[in-house]
């Protein structure tokens, strides 16, 4: 019997979850065992999981879960170096040249476990079966605009916290932007999930952004048009061949651009398209100033959907549930493709 173990997230400010009580009930009805850990931060209460028939485990008990349990979480595990013997479903951030990814893969090598990276859960056409992209774009555009508003007042974006819903986020942003002329904005990756969310947020705030995608960036750059906008929202995930959109030379140039919202946020990658910063920002300090005169702030929070934890969790969980229902057959479909990606990365690790 397939056993799915939903772990508590251990990262600060992470309230999302990849399975709802309703989804858990469907898995149980299909013959699966579902264990859900208690959590002090999860946006969806534990009572619903218990009512759905899930077993309830203590918070962070997954290292002692049965060996055949599949551990399901979202963000990174504690960096304690412990070998990983289970199969894990999570965002590993280890397959695109990330320098921190080597340590994670070493832990799987030591423990004999496997990683089904959520970013690489794809259908037969290579399209991701589930993503938080829309809400990442929506929230990322909001915090980038908050950063711009703070900059106009001579400051830098103040700390942020999870919102009760998108209406609360929109009201907060409207207060920040009130009384100021709207900034110009450009979105790259506008046709994808992330870009769509960013564009929708901009539209709700009365901003009509310039929308670019693959056709507009096929030349490989440079892209002076980006520097002519006040705010640049990067919605393209770093991968081999991704152009550099904002080079370091742009910092001292004649430009209108003063805020980069790197929503895709992969500064640890060799393919970072905005190499003017080298580490994610966070909820305590959402933006970092990388140049003073004229100012340039970078917003690069890497768990943006957590700012809207209930909406983003329910959306993601609904997308992923059909694939979770096939966990009983790991030798085919989305899970086999994900395991192949993992095994290929492990082979490269040893060459």
C-alpha cells in the first residue's frame, strides 16, 4: 500500500502545503495511507486532515517514518547533513547548477533515497503538472511595486507578512501607491504562469505593463528597453541559454529602471539573468539596494506564494492531486520521468 507522509515545513514564514484535506480524502478512498504531521505554521488546520481519515504524526517526525513512506513537503529540509534514506517529493533546487544543490544530492547518495523534484514533475510533453507560478507572479509583482513605492519616499521596502487573502494584499499595495504616478513596468516571461500572475496584479493596480516572452528575447540581448522602464519583473526561470537581462554594467548606466523584481529568483544558478545580486531577499528585508545613485533595489524572495498561503496551497494541490493518485506506479509516467532526472543528476555528481 502506498504511504504518503506530508511533513511540516521547517522554513520560517512557510505556511503552504501541497495537499488539502479534500485531496487527502480522495487518496485514502483510492487505497493509499496518508500521514500528516502537525504543524505550528500550516495555513490549513490539522483538524481537516484528521476528519479526512489521515494519521496524524508529531511535527518533524518524518526522519523516523517507515522506510517505504514517500515524504512530501515543499521547501528545503534542515541543512544538518543527515543522509536521506526516503523518497522525497519537494523543491530540491539541485539540478540547474545551484552551488547548494551538491550538498543535497550528496545526502541522497549517502542515504540511498531519491528526489522527485516538484519542478521536474512533467507530463509527456515536458510541461509541469503543478506549479505555484501564478501566485508567485501575483505576489512578486506586488512586493516589487511596494519596493518601488518605498523608494519614491526615500526608503526601502519594509518587512512583509502573510496576507489573509489577495484582497488584503491589494488594499495594502493601494495604500502604498496612493498619491503617486504609476510606474512603468516590463514583464519578461509574460505568457507563462508566473508572468500571467504578475500581469494580473499590475492590471488590478491600474498598470499596463510591457509584456515580453521568447520572441522578444530571442536575440540574446542586450536589452536597453528594460532599462527604460521603472520596474522589471523577471518571470523566466534560469536555465542554460537564458539571456542576461540586467548586467552589472546597467547599475551605473543612464536608466529609468530602479527596481528589479526577480520573481523566478535563482541567484545561486550559473544562469542568473540578473547578476546584480547574489542571494535571495526575505520577508524581513524584501529588497536589497545594490546601487545608490541612481538607486537600484532588487526584490528576490524565493517563497513568494507563501504570502498568500491558502489560495496558493489550494491551487497547487488541485493541480498536483491527479499525479499523486498515480504514486502506486512509480515506474511510469510523471514519477518515472522525475526519477530519471534525479538519476541523471546523480551520475553527473560522480563524474
